[in-house]
């Protein structure tokens, strides 16, 4: 189970979660959350992978990039 401090942080960063007034809906949402921590430079997905989850970034940034035919990284966002 997610600790109360992390629940508070998630609610503050994502207002739509804070607006789940129905405790059962909020509890169900928190029950299905999977928390992962990535190290700097670690990849979440690679080109061609299927994304089967919704990703919420609590801390840090995500860099989305492609490789050009020449092998150069092109940052998309």
C-alpha cells in the first residue's frame, strides 16, 4: 500500500485525483497504482515498445527522443 505522505503528494500534483470525492473511487485508484523509480538516464520505454500503462511523473522530467537514420538523438519533448 502507498503511504499517506505519497498519497498527499500525488493528490497535490494531479488535481483530478484530489477531485475524486468518492472514497471508494479514490481507494480503488490508489490500489492499482504501481510506483516505480528510475535512475537518471534509465529508459522507461524504447521505440517500438507498447505502452500498457498511464505514466504520471511525480518528480523529475521525461525526455522523449528518436534516433535519426544517422544515429543522432532528436529530442521531441
